[in-house]
């Protein structure tokens, strides 16, 4: 398996623009997580899905952020409008049957820079 | 609210030395404590994990020590090597009610020659 695939690897945009990050989880995994990594706050969970259904979005910073998982093999994280403080590395991770041992497999991340 | 506190923020260790990274948690419902290793440009990857029914778990040069009463756990890297230079994250989860991991803020480890 190719692992968790994220695109794009790097995104540079101007303040106010819409940004869409994409993720393809490992085939067969039933949990999908979106994390944001910054130097100040480390890894923060934004939202996670189980069987394509959002379970906990309490980490989504504000209404400018939204996430969807239309099917088991694809998820998006959208920021509209983007702001400089959104600059961070965004990771997608997936796992299988997260209840007992939630072993997460992370993608390589999307480095987002909002100018 | 920072539920998992990690220290130090950065660490420099000589080759062959012992690297020690500490974490403390607040939520007594946590019952799964993994450590993740992250190399530059990559996502974190699971390194080793422990559950609170044991006080220590060892895998090769990596050992987790767990103190349930103090709500603390630590990662020890014996005979540290330059290839161990990475950022290490501790994490915790309550596997009974949620599948999400709460991560510490990370420790940047540099192993020098």
C-alpha cells in the first residue's frame, strides 16, 4: 500500500483565498484524522471521521474551516477565507478500528503558507 | 487546555548517550500512551506504545517508563545514534470512549557525533 497520500505537498496562497487540502487514506482504514502542526502548539486534532461520518470537530478553529469525507477513499479540508495565522503543516492520518489500539498512519503533510 | 505536557522542547545528546523525554498527563481516563517519531518533511510514525497495566516496555534501544500514580511517562533512548535525530511526540488516548490521540508539543532531539 502507498500509505496515506496528501496533496498538495506545498501550498502558498494570499490572504482571503480559498484553500483545499486533500487526503487519500490507506485502503480499508475506517478512521481518518486531520491534524495541524505548528511550532507553538505542536500537533492539534482538528476533526476526525469514522466510516466517513464526522465524529468530533471540536478542534476546528472556526467556521472558516470545513472538512468532508464523501467516500472511504477521499477527504478534504477547506479553509475559506484563509488568513496568515492558518500557516502550518496540515497532516491527514488514518487508522483501522481505532478503539483498542489507535495506531495512526500519517501522510507527509501539506505545508501551507498564507501571505 | 494542554492535556499532555511534554519536556524538554529540545535536547542535544552525544552519540552513545541516553536521551530522556518526559510527558505528564491530566486525564486519568487515558489508557493508551504511544510515542511517535517524526523526521523532517515526513509525518509522525508510531515508535512504541504502552498501556497502564505495565510500568515499563522495551523495544530495542527504546524504552517507555510509566508511573501511573504520578501520571507521568517517559521515553528513554539508549545508545543514542545520529539517525535518532528527529522530533518525538508523546500522546495519550482514552480508548474506551474515543479513538483520538492527544499529542504533546514535541521534543526536537539532536544526536551529535
